């Protein structure tokens, strides 16, 4: 048997194997590190995308809240928080329960339920008017500054102490800034949102009522519906359905329709109430108002209440009309009014719901729902008490959603 000497090199195979294994181990570890880095980058990108998607959802959710309650006057600005957050539900803010599962008391009902949005999630929003130094761009250093200028709707000068959280300049636009953080990855966006006007339908009748009567025995015209008509819901057989002394008092067309629908739906009434509440100054009243001037005057009173206007004043104008809405109660007028008077007659009375006294005149139209009765007295001089004017119907608008103003969406630095 041959013996190998101590200087033999046959052990080099083992050394070579160890070297190769070391090289393979290094390559394997490098590949593992590369894959791990790629996974971390993919995860980071996914978390950033989730953060951006959540941020946009928060922005539009805040827009939806604004559509429900638009801060159109200083009182609305006081009610609007300086900022909204995911920490707790707040009035006029996005609802945390409907956004990220990590902020929701019912995670399954949230819109963002993936693993990234299930924990370590937060968001905030800010509402600011687009006036002063932030009229053209949302500048963080100026968002809480005092704003001043001219209200485009009223032409009056205004000063809005900072932070200005309501539509002080009256252009129906507000900056909405939203920031969301998902697993320590922040995204921050801003956009200008505009309150969209909504044209409302309203039957173009000079008078709509359950019944009517004139309280004058002379020859003068009391109800002039030239270009329109009078619609009553009482049947021809009903005694005192349409009571007037002479044909000259009501020379227009009188239509009897017992199934004639209400002038407005409940949803329309709600929209107009929101318009009055957000007007600057507010024209939403829970007591009889001293004035009926305004685009929308909403008088929200118990059904047994009667408001009596005996000022002999003039409300609105032929080129700047308005509408008075009373869901319940009755109204007596002795003034000149340009626009529409709508009595929803929630009490379902068949007695007089709207009474026009001596020298009262409505230029526009009158609508009374249900069996409610109209009492029309004698207007001033040779003028009628009610004169149909189509212009009062042309500008009848409320507000719908809030929409994004084109080219105003921007992503801001995350911090």
C-alpha cells in the first residue's frame, strides 16, 4: 500500500469546497438582502399609495360635510373647527368611522380595511376661505392670518379674524387641506372646493292654493296672473271655493285640480333651509322676522304661529327677487314684496294661511300647499295685490354638492 507524505496536496479539494461554499453563501446573502430591500421598497410604495388614497378620501369626505352645512356666515365660521382629525368624531368634519379601519369603531364598515389602514393611521383637515394672501394658493404660513376684502355677493367690505373658517368673500369657494399618515408615511393635499348651485323647479303659477277669496267689493283688479294662471285644489262644487265679488277682480284663468301636488318636496324645503342658514347674514328665523328681504327667507315656527308684517315696507326688487318659505304657521302682509311667497301649510289648515291686507302687493307669485286659503285684499292705488312676474321664478336656486375647482388640486410637502 502506498503512503502519502506530509507534503501531499490532495487536501486542496476540501479547501476549494470551503471557498466555493463561502462564495455561494455570500452570493445568497446578497441576493437575500436585495430581495429584502425590494420588498421593503414595495411595502413603502404600497403604504405611500394607501396614504395618498386615504388623503384624497378625507378631502372629499370633508367636501361632503361642507355640502351638508356650508359655513356661509360668521356664525358658521364659529361652529367650524380650526381643524378636524381622526382622533374623534366632530360636527362638520369627516366621519372617522367611514374612512380608515384603524380609526373606526366598526372596522369592517370602513372604506379602507387593508393591512396598511388597520393600525397606525391618522388624518387631519383644515377649512380656510380663499381670500387675502391665500386667494390664489394655499400658503401654510398664511392659513391662520386675518383676511379682509370685499364680499362678491353683497359688495360689502369684510374682515375675517384668523383663522378664517367660513366663506367670508362670498364666492362660494373654500380651501380644503387634508393630510393622512399611514405607518409613518405622510401625504398632504389641498384643493379649492366650490358650492354648486342647483336650479329648483317651481310651478309657474301666479297663484296656487287650496282656495282663495278677495276681501274687496270694488271693480279693480286684485289678482293679475297675465301670462300664467290660478290653480286651486278645491272642487267647483265646494261652496266659497273661489270667492270674489266681480270678474274684473280676477280676470285670469282659474284651474280646479283637486290632485295638484305641493309646490315643493320635503327635500327641496331642506335645501332652501340650508341656503337661508348659510346666508350672510343668516336669513333663517325661528321667530317672526322684522324684514322679509333676502334671497331665501326661511321662517321656521310652530304651526299655531302667525307672523304679521305691517311695516308698509318694500322687500327686494324687480331685478333682485327672493322667496319667503314658511313650512308651518300663517302669514299676514301689508308690504310690497318682490318674489315668491310659499306657505307649505304643515298644519294642513283649510282656513286662511296667507292674508294680504290693505296696500300689500306681491310681484312674483304665491303658493299655498294643501287646502290652505288665500285672502287677498286691495293693493295700493290701482295696483293689484298679486301680480305674476316670471322673473321671480327664473332665479330660484338652492345648492347641491361641493365640487373640485379645476386645476386647484395640489400635493403639498408632507410636513
